[in-house]
């Protein structure tokens, strides 16, 4: 198949950010499909209209300059979303796909997807990574009634034009079905584990510890990812402050960037723990993050806010931790947290009582036997349920099914035209 893959925030393992699209697309290439992927270059300083093309493991990636980061205001983010949607809607006209695969967020990625679907008369598969616009509405990011109605209509159009829909968690599927989409049109393909990148590497972990004398052989609690308001990392900083007094040997490391970076540093400094038992580092490429996960004793997966934000969370950091054989401590009881608890590789800390949360975390991070059992359970869960190879096969099956179903509605003449050179 010729697959037109649309994802505004694509990243490779040599870049910071989630790599689901890279891992899925390269497996499609390995299975013999042609993949053209349209995305934005977030690292550029200025907006630019030109597109450039690179080869990423056989994926033809088309980049356009579109700065974006978590420090942007809501208005600036919306401008970036709509600008990319407009530019990609023109770019898609240059291709002749057999199937269009558009993955959110943002929800505006549906616009070029629908343009391509209608222009070429081919099926579109739409992937729901977050239940937009329900999440930004719940967070107060979409206060304008007209903007809300427009977002809800875009969601409706995305589902209406999609031959099939991919949801990353059962709860996301339930949300889509509740809008009126037949359940049989929605496939659940969760986030996955990069078992080759995040495999436990004792030597890499030792090198990380040796390169940072303040870490040495101290028990390490790790957070990696965006430092945004939705993560609620103030809780982690206050937990670290409690453990400084009760278990000063425990070390906390936060890796990432975002709007809350400076406030978190200021809070840690105020509490007297910055560069004592809590250290804040900048964002890193995924391969370097993997070295830090190898060095960690336990990782953390944080979310705060209304339940709609975290109940179906499928955070990259969670699945990276499973791949590396590391237990995960969360501050919410969402789907992924329950998975870890059931598998014996998770901890849910009290989100409201910092003293209680510190006791819970301190007990497990100082228990070498529990860490060993939980780590083995984490890797086992990653291998058996969340292998990228398995999930990539499921996505290929969904795309093939979409083409077959679309062909059935269009007849043999459509399939013959698609097969013509």
C-alpha cells in the first residue's frame, strides 16, 4: 500500500519526544509498504513555508518549519495547529495514496486527512491519542463557545470521514463510541514498548551514575517528559522534600522542559532540596533518556487535573519504563496505573496527602527485593502485551481492513483504478 501518514509532532529516537509514529511507520516500511509522512520541524526558530524531505529508516518524511513547545500560550498553540493543518492540506495534494492515516493530537490533523480522503477517494484511518476536544475543554483551554462548537464539529467530521478509527485505550474507544460511532469501526491499539531502545543496560546505567558524582549509588527516582501544568510535578517536588528528612539517600531526577520548569526549580530551591536530593536536567534525545531509565530504580508517571485527563493515560514514559524493566510510581489511578498494579510492577501514590505519598514511595524504593520482582514483572508486561512489533502488525491490519472495506463500498472498478500504475 501507499500510506500517507499525517502527524504534526513526529520524532525519531535521536530527537526528544514520543516516537510511536516513527516506530509504527518503519514497521510498515519493513512490511513492504511505501510511507510518506507529513510533519513539522519544531526545532526551527521561525515559521517557513518550504518543505524538506529526509529518509528515516525508509520512511519518506516531509518536514515544514513550525516552532512549537510547551511554553507557548494557548493562542500560540492554536495558531501552530491551524497553520500546520492549512499547509499540510495543500501538501497532501502532491501524493497518490491508497490509504490516509492521520494521528492526533492535535485534532486539527483531521483537516488535511479529510482533504486527502476526499481528493483521492481513498479511506482514512483516524487515530485518537487523546479525547480532544473534551480534554482542552475540561482544562479551560477552550472557553469561547464558538471555538468549542467548532472543535466538536471537527471531531464529528473526523469520525464521519474515517473508515476506521484507532484508539489508544479502551476508555478512548468508549468515548468515540459514545459519539455515535459503531463499536466495530474502532480498534484499540495501545501505546507500545521500544524493547530494543529501552532494554535494561546495566553498563549504561553505571556510566550515567559515574558521570554524576552527586548520584553515585543512591536510589534513583526518575521523571522524564514535559514539565507542564497537566503533569502536576509540584507533588513530586514536595514528596522529595519529605524524603530528604526521612530517607536522604534517595535521589530524584527530573528530565525535561516546559512552562513549569522555572516554577518547579523555584519551589525546590525554596524547600532547600534543589541539587541536594532533587536535580532538574534539560530535555534529551530518547536514546539518552533510555540510559537514565537504565540507571533508575523506579520511574514516575504524573498527571493532574480532572479524571478525563488521566483516566485513559497512555504516557510514553510509562511504556518506556516497562521496556527497561523498571517499576512505575503514579499519582493517578488511570488505565495504565491499574495495568501496572495488576501486573505487580506499579505503585499509586496518594495524590492529595504528600506525607502519605512519600511513605509509600520510600518503602518501595528502599526495598531491593520488591524492586527486583517489580522490575521483572514490568519487562514481562512490556514483552507480552505491548511489543511494538505486535502493535505494528495490528496497525497494518487496520489499514488493510480499511482499504478492503472502502473497496467493498466502491466496487471492483475502484480497486482496479488503485492498482493501476
